[in-house]
C-alpha cells in the first residue's frame, strides 16, 4: 500500500487537543503554590520562653552589678590595697587592705558582671568596700566609672531578637490563608479553573 503524503507545510502543524489541554493544566499548576505551613503554637511558645529566659539573664547580669556599684558609691570606704592572689582565668582577685579600719585583712574583690580588674600579683591598687559587709569590694575605678556590662548588653540584644521573631511568627500565623478560610466558615477552592 502506498503511504499518504501530507500536503500541509511544516509551519501549519497543529497539536492534538489532548496535548493542548495537558499543557494548559500544567501551566495552571506551575502558577499555583501550596500555602506555606504556619508556625506551630509550640514553636511560638518556645520562642517566647526563650525571650523571657534572655530577659531574666539580662536582669541577673545588670541589677546585682549596678546595685553593688551604686551602694559602694554612696556608702563605701576607699582603701589602699595590695594584690596577694590572682587566678589565671581570672576566677578571683584577692587583695590585702593596707589602710582603713580593716587594714591587714585579705578580701576577694567582687566580680562586676563576671569580670575582674586586670591586675598582677604584688600590684598596688585602690579599692572601695562596704563597711557593713566587707566582702563587697570593687576597684575604686570601677565604682566611679563602671565598665561596659557586655553580658547584659548581649543578652538584651538576644531578648529583642527572640521577641521580634516571636512577634513575626504570631503575625504570620494570624495572616495564614488557611486560617482566614477557616474563619470565613468554609474552604475556598485551592485552584480555580
């Protein structure tokens, strides 16, 4: 048998109807993206708990150090002292008071937000101590001009970061299209033909 010759030119080729509908459906599906899942409640509560934890740590770093410096500034006694012991980390700085009513006593300098002055053994320095509680001692320079409380500043920044992420997650959860459809009382069609 002889084959039929196609007399149409090559530029007039037409696709079958089922291919056209398949292409149209694929184009609509490519434009449709599923709604992203909103943050779960436990994630939001965890982030809020982290912000509260960071806020508590900020308070622990800020208030004791600040109140110690304020107390020593208002009622402290300044005395000359000699450094008798310094840990290498430093975990403590021990001084022997050389003047004042407690002359000859050895005391450990209180930390200021986990920090100690940078001193060496047998070095002379001025310290201020509380006469009612002699164990509360700071370097005189730190009483007059306290150093930057870096741990408190860092945890305050973490608090703001966690709180802003929590707020963004709550807003995203409230603006979720699935939640809007639920609140409207029905489900909107996901795809419109």
